[in-house]
């Protein structure tokens, strides 16, 4: 990381960023070309490993691309306020927080695993405790991205 003064290293700070967002931009390779999609997510962090959970239709461009090549990059960010400097426009910028990482997508096929991931998604997205039925879980594709290679970055308000 070039700007070490903005690096976020602690798990608790990473969690604050992940908690403050609802959308993850997931990048993958589709037929040799980059492809990125915004997705709702939930997460867990265990022993420095981030697991991001997603749901989707059972088929489509994203699912086909991930089944072909499960290597991904993700970006999660919180946009803050602009910093405008009329006297020196090149010094303008934004307050922000972000987590960027690399990992691999893993499809969750067992019903209990899918139900658990869907409940995590509802908790993160809507702060609701929802228990999904087996038939609800069977009707969607659920996958997770596991990452041990990620960085956090922040330009906080002074």
C-alpha cells in the first residue's frame, strides 16, 4: 500500500467498514474479460479470514463465470464527504473507508449452509433475524468468497 498513513490493519476497524456498507462490487473473469457486479452481502471474519456471502439466481452470466474461474477481487467502500479546496483544486478529495481483497468463490450446496448464509444476509442487509425454510434455500444459488488477502484503507475526518 502506497499510503501507509491510511492503511487499516485492525480486525475491528475492518469490521466497522464492512458493517457500514450494504454493497460489494465483485470482479471476476468472464470469457477472458473483466466483469464486475454490485451485490448485497453479509460477512464473517474468523482468525483473519473474511468470508463474504451472496445469493443469486441459479443461473446467469455471473454464476457461469464463477463456475468457470472462481478467482475474484472484491471492493467494499463507504463514501464520505467531499474535501473541496478552491485555492488548490489538486488537494481536493473525499473522506472514505474501503476494503479491497482477493479470494475464491465457493458454492454452498447443502441446505443448512444455504439457510445459514441467507439468514446472515438478512441480518446484515435489514437487521432482521429471519429463519429460511429448506424450500426457500433450495430456490436460490448461494456462494461465498473466502479471502486471506485484503487491505483496508481510510481517510477519516480530522
